[in-house]
C-alpha cells in the first residue's frame, strides 16, 4: 500500500455482533463525521443490521458497504450463534482488504464471545483470531492520551496466570511492544515499566515467587538486550501521575491490572490497539452493551470514534 495513497483509502469497519451496539456506533460516528473530522470508512457487514436497530442506513459519498450475508435475522439485543460465520467472515474480509491495499486499517465492532464459542470459535477474542489471519504474534494494548498499557496475560482465568506467565512470554511481548512503539508511534527507545504479579510485587518472595523466578529475570534479560525495561513495580502504585510521566508504556501481568487504570482515567477515550500485526487494528474498549440496547438507552460512541481516529493516525 503506497503511503501517498493512504489518505484516500477508507477504514474497514467490521460488523461485530450484529445484535450488539456496533451498528449504533457506526451510525453515531457517521452523524458526527464532519464536526469530528472522522475518516471515510467501509462497513463490512449486512446492511440490514441498521434497520434491525431502528436506524437508517448511513448515506453519503464517504460511506460504503461491503455486504456480508447473515444466516439469521437480527433481533437487537439478542445474539444468535447462527450468525457466527458471518461475523468471522466480516473480520477476515476486512483484514484481507487492508492486506490488498483496498483499505487503510481495520476497526472492529464488539463481538459476543460466548455466541462465537458456542458456534465452535476457538479463540478468546479478536486479538488471537487476527494473529491467526495474519500469521503474526499479536499483543493487546489499551491506550488513551495519558496511558498505554499491555496485559501480558489477557483473557484467562486468574488461577491459570501463574503457569502461563513465563520468562519467554514476557520477553516476547516486550520486544513486540517496543518495536511497534518505535515504528507506529514514533517513540525512540521506549521506556517500559513492568508490574509485579503479587501484592507489593511479591515483597521479596514473602507474598509469592513469580517476581523472583520469572519477572525479574525477564526484565534483566531485556536490559541486557538494550531495552529500557524497569520493575517490577507494585501494581497499586505503578500508574501514578509521576510514573506515567516517567514511562511510555506499562506491561501488566494480568488483564485487570492493565485495564482498570486506563478505563478509570478515561474510559470514554480508551481504545484497544493490536500490536504485532502487519496491519493496523483498533477497536472501542468496551463490549456489545446488550443491556443498553434492551433498556433503550442511547450509546456513547466516543471510544469507537477514538478507535477510528487512532487507526487513521497510526496508518499514516
């Protein structure tokens, strides 16, 4: 994809769970396209999902649709596992469009993991599926303007974290993060802070051995490779204003260690960005919001709009 042509290419937006909040986010973002300077986009999904949510299909020269047929009619707020194949086809088709130079980046609408798993989906979410599609090792990052965080282990039960958290995983993740921060974000020699796994980062082994046996050796090896890696820091004090001034990115050991601070700081502007891929992929930092749909409440599209803006920025 030639750089001079990038600004002319649309963002590829996936359908996500058609019964979820995705169509409403797309319509809301489209309504604000001029005032927010939102990039043009193509919706990879079934056009009828908008009508299922009581919405008009967005109309205008900067909006287009790549139709993906559904297996079952959409009932807003009620997921249907029969549409799983269509949801996955939407994602794959959007990815291939970017790979072929037909789109600038992928922004994914939220999926309902249980419906996909019930239909035989083998991944914990978007991130690993995107890795399979592109033959890459993906890393999840949550970001807003004030903080970038990485969950080294993500969608796994807490009881399994200790056995999954290896020196190799920490080092591999950190190297992918550092590479993308340099190449995508323009941060030369990024400063990486690592949290501990246990309270007080293990208290020198009194509260757990993972820091001594796994995390500290990984950090030391990264330092020997020339990376600016520091820690482990207790997770309850790792994200203070002073620490955020000192470090470019924080690598946390668990999902909630990473996501709680970024969403507490500013959940509306938090964005999920997948590192390690040959393409740019972002998404809003929230789920399908079935409860909001069932209660008839108006969605806040800000995280989705931020995902569009981040995607355009990172792809330039």
